[in-house]
């Protein structure tokens, strides 16, 4: 779909298939948009980014009375195939189109699409389209090393690539058009997008925010999600807060990673949920594998404490819980107050594996408790005592 941003700038918005996994990993039951932009100067027209394989923007161009032959310059802020997969066909039609991108992106352009003649931008290099100036702003490692933003100086618009993006499909295009339901969706889908896609690169996000803050920003147009024109400061501050969760401080909340085979671990977990409610402590419970690691990442990223509840399975931790812990570590989650408990039968072992994983993540471990079956009163007392320390850490 085509939408007008200004008299000479258009949004080409493509809705990703909800049945797909984003990046082959993350569920998008509420969808996600892939945004590209057309900037028309008095002399030249530039397309900023493209779309996935099998799709094109021919209809959007037709609505403007244009064809792909009318595009003078292709700007690639980022080479990930959700933004570029359709270029294989595009380059057959426009093999000689000038491409502007970062040096790293130019190497990816060769390896992915066998195009060898890209113009490698210099930081803050300008390109005059005729009364409209594009400035290229490197944003490395947000979230790929090839990433840059493109800034329209005359309009104060930053096309920010994956920075400031979100999951979630909305009918609204701009932040000041959103319904209450769309705002509610954005509350979780922005943070899930950040935790799933961007979190390990939080230090680079803070550098990108500094770079963006040096510009006069009237609008931020990311590659995924809503466009920000009313409250640019809101999304910048939101991303800054999400980035600071990497080292802290974080929200005074608890996330429980819960796995249970036959209900013994879950039974004690349910008692801790009630205990948290009685204490007025906010706790998120994400059952693995049922709820999915994508949603665990979202909640755990913002939380000051992590409780892991998982049974022993073949003398080690329940496999899906191990996978979830490994993914949390890969995404940069560290430093939380944490505890473990879980049921076993003929032998324990999960607590020891948890301790090894927790050490890698620099978690502040209160206790790790294996117990047989439903657990004795002494076992329960140890779990409750450890959880009291978790609650104290978030009060």
C-alpha cells in the first residue's frame, strides 16, 4: 500500500505474512509491516529499501504514475532479506541503477545479489535530489553491522531502518492516528521486537540515539511499524529505556520461566504466583515451550528478577528450559536477581545445570533447589525463603 508522508515523500508499506516466523524464529500473530520510502526531488527520485523475495512495489509506483524505470537511485539502509529479497528480480529490470549503501552492505550486495558496483557512502555524506537532500547516517550494529539511516534535511525526517521499529500490524500509519487498541498492541510489540531483534546491540542503540539526537528530528520513519511525527521524543526515550535494561536499571518486576512435565513443578510455581500477588510484586509467568521464547524474552528483558522453574529431565534441566536460558544469554540478558527450583524423581541434576548457565549470564543467584516429587515441607520452605529474597529485590 502507498501512503503520502509529505508532498514529495511516500511510504510503501508491505504487510508480512502472519503465518510466517519473522527471521525464521519469531511469531508475528499480530503481523508486522515492512516499510520502504520513495523520495522525489525536483531532479531525481530515490527509493529507500525494498521488499522481500516474490514481492514488488510496482502497484505503489503505478499509483504515483511511475514505473521502476523512473527510479534514479536505490538507497539500501540495511541488507537483511526482508528488506531486499525482491532485489534479485528488481536488478534484472534495472541492472545499472546506482545503489547507495555502507561498505559492509556493499559486500553483502555482492554475496546476495551479485551486484558489484555500489556507491559506498561516507558518514554524513549528502546527496542532492534537487531541492531535497539525503544525508546518510551510519548506525552500525542496529542490528546488523551494515545498517545506516537516511535523513531528509529539509523535512527533518529520519528513515531509521530497524531502529525505533516494532512488531504489530496497524491500520494507522502515524502515531497520532492510532486507536486505543493499536496503542495497547504497540506497548507489548515494540518491546518484544526490541528484545527479540535488537537487545544484544543495546550499546550501539545508545550510540545511534546520540547520532539521531544531533539531527533536527520532526519525524522518525522506521522499517517496521508505526511512523512517529507527533511525539518523536516518546519513541526515542522508549528505545533509550529499553537499551538501558542491558546493564540496568530495569523495571521492578519478576519474570518466571516455567516448564513442567506432570504438574509437580507447576504446583509450587502457582503458590509463588499467589505469594507475589499478596506482596504486591508484579510477576510475569511464561510457560516454555507452550508460550514461546519470543514472549519470554520480552518480559525477562524488562524485569529485574528471573525465576526459573523447571524439572529434572534425564539428570539435567528440562531441555526446552535449557534452550530458553541459552537464548536469554545470547540476547544479552544478564545481571538479574535469580533463583531456581524444580521437581525430580529418581535423581536431581537440573539445579546444577541452572547454576552453570546462571554463571555464564552473571546472574545474582539466591538459591537453586532440586526436590523429589512434590517436595517436603523443608523443600518448600527453602523455595519460599529464596522467593522472599526475590520479592525484596523488586520492592
